[in-house]
C-alpha cells in the first residue's frame, strides 16, 4: 500500500477534503451559463477542486508546485483530456494573452503574491480563491474598513467575499477558517485611461498617513479650500480615517477634485 504524502509546512498545504464545499466552490468560480475557454488552477494538490472544475471549462491548467503530488494528479486525470497538469510554481508562469480565469485553494502564506499576479495579468477575467478568512474580509471591506490594494484597484476590479469555509473541511485543519474571495475584472473600467494616474496618486497619498487623517493627507498636496469642497461633494466628514472611506466615496472624491481643478484652470 502506498504511503500517504506528508504535508509540507513550507508550502502551507491544507487539502480541501469536503466534496460539498468543492462543488459549491466550483459553482461560484464558474457560474451557470459560463464556461471559460481557459481556467488556471493554483495549487491543484490532490485534485479535489480539479475534478469539479474540469467539466466546467474547455481547458484547465492545473498547477502544482509539490513534485510528490504530480504522479497522483497525472494518473487521476489521465483520461480527462481538458486537464493539463503542470508541475512548477504558478507564480513563475506567464499570464496567457487570451482571456482566462483563475481558481484555487491558495496556500495562505502565498496569498498576497498570487493575488498580485492576478491583478497584473491583463487578460484575466476573474479569480476565485480560497484564502484565509481574515485576508478575504480585509480586502472586501467586511470589517467596515478598506485597504490600499482594494481601493487602488477598484476602478478596474471588483472584490467580493462570496463564502466561508470551516477549518474542519481541510486536512490538516488550519488554525483559522477560510473565505472564498472573488475578484472580477470590470468589463468597462470605472475610470478612463487618462484618469488612472491621478487616481493612483490620490489613493496612495490618502493612505500615506501624512497628517493623521485623509483630509490632512490631501491638504498636503492640494489647496485647503479645494479639499474642503471635494469632501463636501463626496459627503465625507473631515475627521474620517482613510480606511473608513469605501471605494464609491473615493470615486466621488476623485471626480470632485478633478472638476474643481479644471474649474480653477478656466478662471
């Protein structure tokens, strides 16, 4: 009898073992009526998600960094032609040039790097990832606060917490529960190409912490009266902390500052 593969702590391996959770994840990653041409799976592990994702796409590239798991994966999916098991680090892969989606049970220790890879991929349509619950909640504003990464990418990507997974659904069980994070690239960005630079500058300035509040940070780079007027237009209190401002209010603030700037140029 073959010995079970030992878990690698260095690779942050927690294998999903609950079939009902896998089925639920697959329905979220590939909603009914959608069948992506190409789906990339991060960390295929023993194939729990691979098995339920494969029927939902035309082609599935299942990445697995642990060489000990590759023989089992290739044997399991040898009769599934749309599944291509790829040994190696997903982060070392070049993003496809044609539209593609990403899904997977992400090693908690590598979540930030994998999310960054997804955001930088121009042809990515969406990413559905099982992450540490706290990470998913922070990135989606579920705690009532927002992070720099989420706000900065909001005009081009929508972030949503779409499910929770109990720690007992994994082997070995991690110390905390997991969340299902979905990042979708907007078909039409909320800002045009000409506005992206000013948006990035505004958000990064706001999160710089200079002055102790969002209002104080912005007054370091913009005239006080203009900042005051933009805050009124966006419905923001001058004492609001930067993390408390939801992305929609940031968009109003950005629009108001730009309009006030254009008005001052014409005067």
